[in-house]
């Protein structure tokens, strides 16, 4: 019984050190490489389950440099409302307007670089709208610096080699990322290796290996910490 109690205590301590499931607030995801789709994949894996549609807004440079999301390949079983705009200011306006809509399930915006319009005040407005409306809101930042922002959680993301496919050694398996939570108001910052289990829809996190060769092989025992 004492051993079981000790294990439970250790489990609770580990859980306290893990980032929580995406909340109804503003979060930012910085792609380590500007055209890496891993940031989008990670954001989608962090959204709460449901059938409500997602509003997805891109500015012109994000579309041109990183491409439009390939909706059939995303694997999200819910409607996605795409909005293409020219200016970052239009992205912010569309996101803020979407956060007023109670029928949406989440709002995602993609902005390229560090436009002056993306100020602390602008991010504060998004955070307040998201929290008032009870909606998760994500800004995907490409070719950008982590300047002053009101985002509650801020992540750096880079893609890792996928897991081996269980039935075909030549095919990619479940996606993996290395993620760093470098600023948060609710969770302890840290770095993790993340795997999305496409069969269950769960996200697994584990501490990265110091040995890069071992990390690429993903030889660690996994622990499910996110739904």
C-alpha cells in the first residue's frame, strides 16, 4: 500500500509539471522553421474535442510562403471555416470577430513576421475576447520573434521524424514534434517530445533524450498526459 501511495504521489507531481490541455485563452505557436507544418499539427492536436467549427485565418504572406492547409489531410472531423486576407490587421480583425461567435469551437490565425500591428495591445484584446467567449485562440507565428505579447502560453515547435508505421516500414507513422513551452501563466515551462496517436486522438509527451541519436529513434517509454 505504501508503494502504491508513493507511485500516486509521483504521478501527481509529474502531472503538475506538464502543460495543461489548451484553455479558452490566447496561445502562440512559433515554428522553428518558417515553412514547418509541425506548428499547425501541434495546434490542432491541442484543441478540445467537439463538433463546433474552427475559424482559420491566414494573411497573404503565410499563404504564399507556407501554403494553405490541406484540409483532407488534417484529420480533424469537424468543419473548418477558412478566411484568406491580405494584411495582418485583417487577420486580427477576423479573429477578434470570430471570438464573439458562440457557435465556433476555436479560432486559429496565421501571421507572417513581426508586423507593427501585432502589438501587445492587439494580443491583449484577443486574450480578453477568447476568455470572455470561452474559446481557445491560437496565433501561429512564422519567421517571427517572440516579442512582447499577452498570450498566456507561448510555444516553440519543430518537427521530428515520425514514428514507424505499424504496418509499413516505408510509410510514415504518427507525427512527432519537439515543443518548448517557454512562457506560461498556468504551467511550468519545459521541453517535451510530443507524439499524436491518430488511432486514439490522444497526445503523449515525454522528456527529450540528451543523446540526439536516441531521441530520433524515440526509444522512450511514453506517458499520456493530454486528452
